[in-house]
């Protein structure tokens, strides 16, 4: 089993790095920590960065997880290779670009590119938000899948992934006690479905809702509350139509896991929002 510690970063292509920087700093509240002619690194917590925009196809997305034991990176690659999974080792230059000591990559059955990183760089400086959005860190991604049952099986077969809950056929997955670091949502496409940042409290959700409206940002879901994680949330559409989410989900699954039973919610808007907000997001509709 490949043991993952947590989700670590996302990489997203764009033809407009200036636009991405403007939205992520002025609206989302991330800190731009490094900018080159073809890279933009954005920080949300103690890590060097949690979002990297690169000059490229806006549909080109990568999600990275940190390996729990950095000595097992080679063994993880061998396991994926022997299972016939498209995969490879990152070069020294590619690792430097990601601000990690080493990494491997693979494609999940949908074709999503996933990276597993070893010894990712922390930042010497603390997070200094570009606006007071209440950000406390990178939380999770929604990832598109063309076959939720197949991809759930893939993750359960090779990784320390656990199912926290299902909405319809779509699993909310965790590799640590936080309710989910990744949710697989049925779609006709591959790629990131939404990027979540955690905020401190419900006040931050509601302040964001008023702020986003004042800035004419398209709110696509919420404010509301997830019955799964228990978090309050608001989703909004950002640069290149990437969907961002703020939530304050604090549900941890701890204790005797043999007694934990993932709950099955129907594929219905009430499973995404117990307050009655209706999602304007294709993958959240029944
Ligand atoms: Fe989410």
C-alpha cells in the first residue's frame, strides 16, 4: 500500500498568468510568493505553495499528495509500474520547479495526472494573506472521474485511501483524519472540479459571500452547509472558470475506525447542501 500523508498542491495551466494572479490575490486571498515568465506560485499556509499556475493549457491540471515516508518513493513507483499504471519519476529540474526534493507521477484511470511528492519545501516565512479572507489552509479538491466505482477501486487498491461518505456513486476520500482530501465526482471530463481552501469560521463564509457579490464574482453554490463534512461553504467561479470553494469543515474521523461506517447520501442537491442552496455546478446536479 502506498501511504499518503495529505494533499499538497495543485498545478493549473493558464494562458493568462496576470489574470490568474489578480484573481487569486485580490479575490481568493492567496499570497503570490514567486512569479517567473511562465510560473506563478501561490501560498495559503506554511508550505512554499499550494497552487502553481503555469503557462499552458487551462485544461491541464495536476493534483499532488505528500508521501508519508519519503524513503518509499521508489517502492511506490515500482508498485504502480508493476500494476501497469502509466507513471514515471520526476527529474531533478522538475522537482525544483515543484519545490520538492523528489516526486513521481501517474495517471489515474480517468487520465488525471497525480504527483506523489517527497520532502516538499516549507516556507521560512509565514503566510501573509493578500486580503483577510480567513484562510487557514488548502483543504481538498473535487476531481472529475469518468467512472466513480472504477476510480474508487483504483485508489483503494494502491493507496491508504479510506471512504468517508458517498454522494450517489461519488466517494469522498481521506488519507488522514480530516473528512476528505479528495472527492471523485462523475463527469464527462478529467481534471479538477473545484479547489477548496479552509477558512476559520462561518463568519468568513458569509463575509466572503457579500465580498464576492460586491466584486461581481459568479457564485455557483451557497452559502450553505454540507451534510457530509458538516462544513459551511460557498463556491465561486474564478480565473479560466476554475471553481474555488471556501469551507470551514472541521469533521475529523478518529478513534476506532473498525466502527466507522461511511454514509450513503443520494445524488441530490440536499446531499450537497442541507440548507437548501441549489448548485450551479454540473457535477453536483442529480
Ligand atoms: Fe469541496
